[in-house]
C-alpha cells in the first residue's frame, strides 16, 4: 500500500475497507497493553529462587553481616560482577538499591547542588545548564532532567547511535552543555547499538567539553541480547582511559531486567575521583544500600556464566514476542510508504515511525480499538515529538497471541490513519 | 568521690591510685566498642525468617506482583501497619526503601530544591534557612542539614523534650527558621520521651511558624521499649488535627531496629497535601521501592501483636545490656560530682555528661585503654559540644561481659580525667 501514489478513488476504497476492519477490531472489545517495558511474570519467575536463596546465611564472602548497618558502596564481590559487565575495575563501582534511576537522579542532583567536581562546579550556580538528548529517547531521563531545571536540546538518534556531528557541534557551540543522555546498547526505544566509532567519539567529548560535563551512560540492556549473535558494545571506559577523559562518564546498569524489575540491584561505575565525590554526598542521603538483597543476587548470579545462562532464558521468552511484533509489521507494512522500524537484536522495544503527524492519531485509534500504546511524544523531551511520528512498542509483557492481536489492530490503525490523512 | 571538695593531697592520692588502675586496664589490651547504635547479631537473628518467608509467593494481598515495577508509595497493607505505629491514617503514609534517613534527606532536599509547599516556597531561594536542633541530638540529622547548606541553631534537650520556651522564642524571633529536628521517643542520645505537653506545643508551632516550616519527627524508636511499663508517646498527628497544623509535621520511622538494620523498610507519614507534594518529586527519583522486601516484612509482621512479640524479644536482649551499663555507672559514680546520666526506658543509648571540658579527654583515655567510644561532640551540630561534656554510650552490640569491662574502663577514665583537671 503506497498512499503517496494512490488516486483519490483508491484511497476512498481503502478507507472504506479499513474502516470496516477497524470496526471489526473494536467489536471484539479486546484489552491489550503494549505500553510498559516491563518483564512478564514468566520472566520474573526465572529468579524466584532469590527469596530463600540465603538459607539463613547472611554473611557475605568478605565476612560482612549483610543484615546490619555499614558499607556505603556495596558488597565487593557484587562490584566485581558489575565491573565485568561494564568493562571497568571493581573499585570503580558503587552498588546501589533497587533503582538505577535513583543513582542517575542522585548523580544529576549532586551535580546540580554540589557540582560534579565539587565546590565551584555546581550546575545550580550557572545561568543555564543544558543536557543533550538524542531522540527518540527514554522519557524518564527527560523527566528527571526537566525536574532539576535543566534545559534539553535534542539531536537525532541514528542507526549507530546519536548523530555525533550534531553532538560535537553543540559541545563546541553551546557553553551551557553539561550532560549527554545515552542508552548505548539497544537504545530505548530504537533498539540500536552504538557503533565503536560512536562510542569512541563520545569518550572524546570530555577533551573539548566543560570540565563539569558528564555523559550519563545508561547501559540498562548491557546483557539483554535476543540471540547469541547479537552485536557487542565497545567498552567506553577503555576509550576514556585512552583519551584521559575518565571523569567525563557516569555508567549505570541494574538487574531490573535480569532478576526482579522492582527488587533488583543497581550499579554506578565511574572514575575514582567521581566516585569519591559521589560517595561523599551519598553518605548523607542513606544508611547504605540493602546488602541482604545484594547477597541474594550474588548467590543467584555468582559469575558471568550464571548471568549468561539466565539471560538466555529471558531471550527464549522475549524472542518469540519480538518475532510476533516484527512479523505482523513485516507482513502488513513491508510493501508500503506507511512507516519504518528497526528489528532490534535485544532490549525491550520496537520503535515505529509513522508518516509525519500521525503518531498521536494512531495511538488514539489503537487505544479505542483495545490496544493501549505508549503515548506518542513520550520519547521526546517535554513529551513533544516535533514531527509526531514516533511510537514505542513494548512486546515483553503480553503473550504471543495477544501481541498478534494487538499488532493486527496496530497495522490497521497505521493504514487507516495514513489513508485518512491523504484524503483530508 | 567529690573532687570539688577534695584537698590537693587527696586529689594526688586519687590520681596515683587511678593511674595505676588505668594502667592495669591498658595492660589487658582489650578491644571493646561502644560507638555504634546498631543491633547485635543476636537481635538480627530474631528476623532471620525474613529471607525465604515468601515461599515463592510474591503476590501481595491486594494482588500486586511485588517483583515487577509499579507502586511508588508502597504496599497498602504495610501502610496500615505503619499508620498504627504512628497514629495516623494509612493514606497518610509512604513506604520507602531500607533507610528512613533517605526519606528525611529527600524531604529536606525537596524542600530545598522545590519548596515544601511547591513553587515559591523553595528554601534554596531564601537568603538563609535555619533548623532548630535540640542538643545533644543525632549526628546524622545535623550532618544532612549542614550538607544542604542549612544553618543550625541549638536549644537544650530537657528531660521531657526540647526546651519549648527556647523553641517558641526562636520561631517568634527568627524569620529564617524552617525546621525542627525531633527524636520524640527515647531521644538520641538522652533517651528521654517527650511529654504530652511538649508534643502538644510542637504541634502548635505550625500556627505561628512560617508556612514553609516543617517538624522532622524522627520516631526511630517508636516501639523500642525496654520494659512493658515504658512511657507512651502522645500521637502528634492528633494534636495537629486539633490545631489545624497537619502540614507542619513530617513523621518518620523504620524497621531498621525491628528487623534488619540495613535491609528493613522505612515510612514517611504526613498530611495528604504534603504527601502529594512529596510523591510528585519522588516519582522522578526512583522506579519505586522494593516491594518484595515490603511483602517479606508484611509476612513476618502481619499486625501489631506480631510486632509487640518481636519487640519483646529485642527487649530481652537489650535490657541486660542497659542494666550492665547503668549498674557500673551507678556503682562507680553514684556518690560523686563527676557526671550525670539518665536511665532510659528504651531506645539505643545512654547519654553521659562529664564535668565541663572533659568529654573529649575521657573518650581519648578510654580509647587508649581499649574501650572505643563515639567521638565527643558528635551529638552537636558541626561536631562541637560547647561545654565538651556529652558522651553517647551505645550498649546494644557488645555482650554483657564486654559491657562490664568497657564500663569499668569508662568509670576509671571519668574519675582520672576529673581528678587531673582539678589538679591542673
């Protein structure tokens, strides 16, 4: 279906056909939900052994009684595991609580209140502070940036990461730039993996950027591959060492999509100097992380092999779901001018771009036919996609049967909205 | 031993006797630690059933899958329990993570950055912000206040709570006052319980104070009685309702000294308006609390009766330890002018006041004889006790035998330092 080349007559015929199809969907009164990038109950059950895995032994390998106070930065053995995941040294890691978003918020809030380099570098004391946001991106990154009163400027997300020409130009041109948001592997929502060249260019930004500039490297999907041949992300820390820019990057990851989404452990990795600065402020904000839950994670996932085995089980649950979404899109929209999407090799999303000006309408139509989608625009700062094209599809939670139903509705809505737009 | 009335000759004789006694202590090369108000391993073991108590059932009574994302403010059933402890309604409670200090920090940091009443009430936009700190008090309260750039002014802690004449005078006189720190039951470190009249007067402060003034009511020892006849704390929320000052108080408590010190759950209770404001900002800072650990707590402590039973077991472990500390003090210093202390009915501390100018010296002497004590001055803002008198003794962790040894050293050091001061 190519609406650009279609005659008005043809468009009218399609409109009538698709309206009937749409009404048929509506008549089934389905209640499907593709909004949230959260694990399914089946995935969560893979880690059900977490509760009880201590068998009454609450003592960590280094002798720490995990039940008591103490230990601001987490169990050393768990740092080691995180270090392997992120390609850093164990002493460059802080283990946090159940939310890496909290570590990101703290890094940003401490930068705002106290300065990433300590007194004199407080972002709050500057007239204006700007973060660069590749779009489409993750709504919670944008929301916390806005909450702290930080301005956002967008750059396009390409197939191999942010448009680095645009990022470098902003760093050169705009003296207020203090941050860059990145989800470098299986970017939320496009699913792209940053190329080695992009990772290297991001590591070099610290050479030209303001000393209080920081990359927020949210590696949420570091080990979340859908297949064994998935692409590898270059470790940014190695490039940073090469260019002497170790202080310019905060790396984050968590087990939220490895064990329990709401009850995992989170990690921050950065240079020893950044870490010292971060811990200095963290010490006032907590009595320390939940070390008992850290020990549970260490018992369930003692090493990288155990981690890989667990992630393979996740993949076996996720892969058919992604397959369902992609095959319905492929079948319904392959030969068309109605939209574009990527087939991600991992992560939690499929990102779909409609013809300009149609994302909101497609989400509305799908919602009213029983398939709830993430609000269009959510993937842009301030919730506003300038072109109104991007829709984030989250296949992890529904069953394959539900996904087939939801995506059939979706394809009908994309076609119907596109045809109606041409007719208007 | 009354040093004020003693002759120089007598003082010299004592000095020589006590020096020999002190050297005998030193010769034993003990390593005792009374610094930290943390539970002993025996106390922690009372809750060892926590890990594993879910038996694979992660679903909360209201149907929530606690493993997944969602639920910013915690499980409703746990709110109900906290509401009973604090004398509020369940919908006035937020359940947090493992650290009530984090909730306090967040309440203060949100007040600083965004204002306790929202835009226009930001503390950061005022020339100066002052918190009233009853002294001696809790070092971590003072540290976090200082961290946020808030000034501190002290008022004396009396046997029935803060000197309310002084507090009310400050509120009348100083327009920069925005906060008051309180540990209303078994105050850290004096162990006093605020009288009903004091609680009522604190609840009334909101009538005269600035609209952005808040009482930080850290009820850390709400159910931590050493005996069944322990005093009862008046519920401040009831007085606040009476005086229409519901927005002036944030109440905090946690299970840190009920279950696991480092892996419990924390609670904030306040007015619906404050709670809405708090949650608005909390939403950017976390994906939500660890609901799995909340459910564990609900299973272990389903109701007030279970809580009371658990606390009675704690008391049976703590009571002999307090007894040991108090009886050595009593025996060694009863008939003397060398110091004063209270016998608390609960909490975690015994607070001792030396003769003026001796606390630091006693802590030094005791440390060098093998009994490590909390640094003198820690119980005052900026770590400085103006009189250098207060020493906080924490009896919970050592065994009774260790406490007897440590307190014998302590008594020798108090005597020796006092005699030497008179001789100097």
